[in-house]
């Protein structure tokens, strides 16, 4: 913005104040226009961010449904395998082959729009109740990520144990499991089952929070209540 001196010399106070008034009004108009453009830009950013968060939320619910399906199948397989191991321990008979492990594929839930907005400072475009609501969803997502990492470690421990008696990871056991090792195998399976329960609980909480926020809920207490409305035990470790 440029302010020019008058084209003609000012000889009276009236001419001086007239010129000052014109300059002042021009400055105010320019500032108002600039602020209007900035506000319109912020409204556009807020609208785009809300739409991106909503789309992420819908994908998160879909991904969480597939994750829960995977966990239920995995838990059923583990229960069946632990039953076989327990029976082999009690009967002193060879351990039979495990059932085929056909688990549903899934993508781990994520919130890329939220993480990008937080990294770029765009969250300040949202009202505080929106930020609190999506922060609660993000907290639930962190719980899922933590539980998933623990489950992966447990699966790796089981694979390491099984590989001692098979030709490779995921292959049927080709050698008898010694009686003294069966108890350890049962413990490894039990440890994995515990991580499945934790991940299933956290995934259920995430789905409850996400669905509540997608419906427009912004009260934090009611969002948390939606997380607890599940048939699964709530994993409280991440909130301590």
C-alpha cells in the first residue's frame, strides 16, 4: 500500500484535514478488504479441513471394522490352538497340526488429515470443541497403534518358537514338540491372545469415538461414553 503526498500544496487547515481524512478512509478500506480476504481464506481452509477429517473418519470406521474382524478370527484360532496344546500336555500325546490361519486383511486405521493439520498449524482454524473431539479420537488411535505394536511382537515370538519345529514361518510343524516345550508354547500363545484382546478393545473404543464425532457429537464426556459402549473390556492402560 502506498500513500502519496497531495498533488497541490496545502494552504489551509481545512485542506490538511481533508487530505488526512481521505488517507485515513483509504487505509481503513484497504485494511478491511485485506481482513475480509483473510477471513474468507480461513473459512475456506476450515471447511476443507472439516471435510478431510470427515472423510478420514469414515475410512477409519471401515478400517476398524476389518481390523476387528481380523482380531476375532485370530482369537478363535488362538483359542483352538491353546485347546490343542493343553490337551497334548494332559494326554502326553503328540501335538496335532494347527488349523489353517485364514485372517481377514486390513489396513491399520490412520488420520492423515489430522496429523498434517497439526504439523502445519491449521488446527487453529477449527473451533476448540472440534479440536477436543478429534483429539479424543487421536488418543484412541494412539492406543490402537500401541496395542498393534505389542501384538506384532507377540506374533513374532510365536513364529520364532514354531520355526524351531517347522521348515519356516507359517509352515506346519514337521517335528514333534518336546513335552517340556509344550508349556512354553502355551504361554507364548496366551501372551499373544492377551495382545489380541487389548487391540480388539482399543479398536472398539476408536470406532465408538469416531462414529460419535462423525454424528456431530462434540461433548467430550459423551464421546468417551460412546467409547465405553461396547461388549469388550476397555483397555485402560493407555489412559494412565
